[in-house]
C-alpha cells in the first residue's frame, strides 16, 4: 500500500480529529479512491472520509459501525471502530474512526473463503439491516459520471435494466438469506502478524449469500488463477460457479467494479484509462484482463 505524509492537514481531517479528540499531527494518506483514508500514527487510528452527499451514505456507515461491533462480540476478526460518536459530518464529508491494524493484503483469496463460511454461519443479526441493492450505486455513478458520453451512459443503464430483470425474475438462490459483507474481495483482507481480518463493511446488508462469493470468482478478470478460485471455493464449501445463477451475478459484479472509476475518471488519468478499457471489454463481450485500481 502506498502512503504519503500529508503536507498541511486537510480541513475535513483536521475538524474530524478535533471533534473526536484526536491529533492529526503526522497524518499519512493511505488511499484516495472510493473513500479518502488516513493513518494517524501517533493515535494508532485510521480515519475514513466519505462524501456526505452520496445518497444513503450516512445510513450505510452507521450500519457498518453497528455490524463490526456485533461481529467483534461474536469473535469474528474485523477491524474495530473507535468508541467515539460517529459518523461525523464535517466539511462535506462523513468521517469514521477505526483502530489501525499493522498489516497488508498479500493477494491470496483463499482465506476469504474460510472467513465467509464463518460469517455466513453466525446467528442472525439482532438488529435491522438494509436490503442488499445490486444496482443503486451503479446507476447513481453512471448518471453522475462526468466522463461518459450519451451513448455510453444509455448502454450502461440498459445493461443494468436487463440484469435487474434477470436478478429479480429468473435467479433462484440456493444459499440462505442473511448478513452479507456486500463487497467481499481479497483487497478487503488485512493479514497481521497473528490473524487475518476482514475490513470495509460499508456495504453490509441482508441479502443472498451468493453475492459474497461472486467477487472472488469474477476476480478472474483481475488475474486470479483457477487454482486460487478453486482454493477459495474449497474453503467456503461451495463452488458458486456450479450454480445456474452465477453468470447473472458475475455480470452484475462487473458493473459494480465500474463505480469508483466512473466517479473519479474525470480527475484521474489512470482511472479514466481503466474505465475506457473496461467499457470496451464489456461492450465487446470479451474476457480481457482488467487492472486493479
């Protein structure tokens, strides 16, 4: 993970830390993508800043805090939120605060299969969860994107409509319904010195468990080998590729991977190039390799 020391504390970060009783001195930028993520070395804290104007974002963050606290009580390995009032609305952002874990993602998806098997075997969550929505964020990103032309926008919205009909009218789910991570891919694993954690619960919801299995299988687009995907399926105890609904969920996942590059493609040349690459691939119907971003 690339990091950089922040030259001058951004106003949103400074105000969020002040209100949480934390020092932003020496803050390091860890990531600027769907969220802007900072590490506060002196505090042992990670601060995540999300755009406050994103529809439903506050509720999703509140759910992620509640879910991770409950999972910790169950003994499930998650990154833990700080015991402060949050999310905080500051400078057009929503801030959440998490204990820093010194680790990294080694790119191996196999342990994720075991973690998801554990997650899906837990007792029902004792509070209300939002219903999993496969298309809301994709449609919002398509409509708001500053890099699409009219033909591209219409093609993506038509693609959403066709897959939505298939998802709700023709797909028959085989696994039980319940808590899902909602964005379960290898990049959300943190391997510390003594354990592996599952992080980034912003998409936690109630839904069919298959949605947590598809990202790893769709990961062939990003260079995952058959052996890696076979190992993931073996650890989980089910190979979703054998299920008739898999192609529909795979195609939905491919659209979901566009959301961040749609949002930032107008200000980031690398994101813009990757968006063009993925769109060309989708419209051609080929299986060319995509690039993690």
